[in-house]
DNA sequence: CACTGGAAAATGCCGC
DNA sequence: GCGGCATTTTCCAGTG
C-alpha cells in the first residue's frame, strides 16, 4: 500500500519535495553527461570516424568476450541455415 | 538455453526460414501501412494543415482513449503536496 | 502558413475529422501487425531460437549485401586499431 | 566518406582509443548517476511512495518547465474543430 | 546535406 | 523465470 493510501489523503510536502528535487538534480547531471557523450561523437565524426560503427565498437567492448563470441557463432549458424553464407 | 546450444551446432534451415520469412512478410505489410499514413499526412499538409499539430492531436486522442484519468487522484494529491495545484 | 492561420481561426471540422480518423484507422492496423510480429518472435523463442540474434539476422538481410560487407570491414578495422583482434 | 575510406585501410589506434575511452568513461559516470536515481526511487518506495506516480510527477514538472503552451492555441483550435473541447 | 526532432526498436527492470 | 512496461537508444524524415 502506498503512503497515500495509508494516511487518508495527506502527504508530507517537504519529504516528497525533497525526493522529487533530488531526482531532478540527478537527472540534470545525467543529461549533462549525455550531452558530453554526444559531443564526443560529433567530434569523432568531424575527424572522419563513422559514428554508427563507433557505437557498435563500444557496444562490442561492453559485451563480455565470451558472450560476444557465442553470439557471433549463433548469428553465423542462423545465416548458414538460411543459406546466406 | 538456445536451440543452438541444445543441438550441437545445427539448425533446421526450413523452420528458421519459415520464421524469418513470416516476420519479413509482416514487416513489409507494416511498412506499407506506414507509407499510407505518411501519404495522409502529406495530403493533409497539401490542404493547409500543420502536420506537427496534427500529430499532437492524434497523440492527445490516444491518451484520451487509454486512461487520461488512471491514477489521477493520487497524482493530483502529489501535485498538491508539491504546491503545484 | 497553416490553414489555421489563413482563415482567421476556423477549421472545417468534417475535413479534419476525416483526416484524423483515417490516420487513426491506419495506426490501428499497424499496431495489429506489430502485435503479430511480436507473436512470431514469441513462438520462435518457444521453439528454442534466440530472439535477439534472430533480430540481427533479419536486420542483416534487410541491409544491402555490399553495404553490410563495408560496415563489417570498417568494424573490424576499428577493432584492429584498438588491438582487439 | 569516412576516415576509413580516405586512408586506405588504416586508422590511428591512439586517436581512436582516446575517443573510445572518453566515451566509455562518460558512460560509466552516466551509469553511476542512473544507479543513484534508482536508489532514490527505492528509498522513496521504502517510505511509502508509489514510484510509478512519482515518475509521472517528475515528467509533468519537466513538461511544465519546457513548453506546456507551445503551439497550444493552434492545438486547441483543432481540438475544438473536432468537438473535443 | 547536415541537423533537429519525432517515431520505432531494443534493452532492461519490475511485477507476478 | 517470464511477460509486460518504461526507459533508452537508434533510426529516419522533414527542414534550413
């Protein structure tokens, strides 16, 4: 049951306000970082890199090496089954 | 575990092909409808309507149809606690 | 300028309604097909296929063969430059 | 054309590495903040708040801050034409 | 033809 | 553990 339900229609404005503001503050920071990331991609693009591929590289690095290998194998297996290899 | 893992590296090409083709067929149809929608927007634009606003009207109506009031009481209560009402 | 702007605040309700309803009708159909696609993925999963990889296979097939090859080469090139190959 | 295409198959590992690492660093920070946000929601939940509603409150405030009234006149006009006001 | 903004897809999370 | 939902990310069309 929620706080709302458990106290008959009254909520501490201060407590709630604090929570909301903390979240909003964090989301601002997060947005700032997202913007920074975007900037780096833009810069990379300016230097001649292909942003799309760059994203795939980052994603690949994030993946555990073994997992990556496994997925690649399954992928090829499916292509082979479809006669595409 | 995936099919791949469970049968030592072999996949029925026919079954997979059937699945893939069904999906591709459906995606084609879907694309066709997307094109139709785009056509309507284009036509509307030709008649002087603002496509951007049109989209917002559609979105608003969808929200209407769905819930619009779901959880609204609790929501208003929170807004009130924040001094926003 | 939009229709709205060009006729001093009046819009033909019938014409607009027709447009909106046509779009909504099409979007319903589209949603239905999306649901169908989801069903096929669910079924495939039930048969042991890895849905994630399946999506990649579909995407690969959609891509022009040459373009795919090019992207793969660039991808490997980047990995090599990073000492990951 | 990408850097790749323009230099016959070779990419400066150092430059690329720098770019990739900057992005990865930023994404780490971003993830950390996401975790912080999640923590706040968890804490709020522990105090009896409904996380789902909280999210809607935050979203509503964001819309407030942004525009809320952008294009609203045209929008209302269309709604009126549709008999929705 | 690059950029912005909006739609679509994919991923991840939370609940049962 | 799985399905549904919300968020995030990716893609694409419209615009200057």
